[in-house]
C-alpha cells in the first residue's frame, strides 16, 4: 500500500509540473509533430555519465558509483513555443555490496533557457531495472522517476549535472528471496558531444 501511494504521489507531482507548463504554453500554441517542419533540428547529444547512486534496499547496501551513457534529442512529437522538450535516455550501472543494478530510463524533460548556453530541465520518466544479486537469480522490474538536469551546451561541447529519484516495483531477490525494491537516488555529472 505504501508503495502504491508513493507511485501515486510521484505521478501527481510530475503530472502537475508538466500540465501546469502545458496550460501556460498552450495559449501561445504548441507545435505537434515538429519533425515534419523544415526548420526542425534534432540536436542529438551523446554523453558519458558518472556519479553516485544511493539504493534504498534493506540490508547492508551502501551508496556507490553509478556510471552510464546519456542520449538525448529534441522531441519529434511536440514542442512548446518557449523552451524545449527533449527526450533523454539514460543507461546506468551500479555494482557494489554484492548487488548490481542496471537501469534503462526514458526521461522527457522540459528545458527552460537560463542563458544562451545553460538550460534547466525538469520532468518525469519511466524505466526498466535489472537487479542482479550475487547470491540469487536476477529480477526485472519497472520504475517511475522524476528528476532535474542542468545542461551546458556550447557548439559541440556538452556538460551537465542530473539528479533523479526512482521508485521501482517490488521483486523477489536476495538470499532470502523476499519482496524488496531498489528505490534509489542518483546524482551524476555528464560530459559529451552535441551533433
């Protein structure tokens, strides 16, 4: 029950953030399917990410390194008249205390320009998580997350910092094969290339 309430609260918060922005921008006109327009630019970015993940797992599991890859591009489905929506895909690996966690995340972000080179993005996300304890078979669960990114873009140079909190489904894993989850907080630095 507690898990269902957490999912509902996170969904409501992210929905409020997105819908509030959508209502404010809708009066000025959204662009549907912007990829059909001649002036649409994908602005594809690839970056390496490294940082800390803090899994909230019962037992002796400490925070540790989370390394991965980030791919992002301008949303081809819809764009607001101000700012930009980018589709951000994250793949991360945490491996510590006899527990490996791999996450694949789809995190759409609404980015607001803070300066010509700096953007702040917020938004929800969904994901797929593989949990691989050393003493039992791996488990697979779905996740929901909300996060924020601060990105710096200057020509081909990309750098940024991202933070997100993830809630996962429960699964049977570990020595006792009990129901558990791998809710976690991650903070990462990213460096990459804008195409």
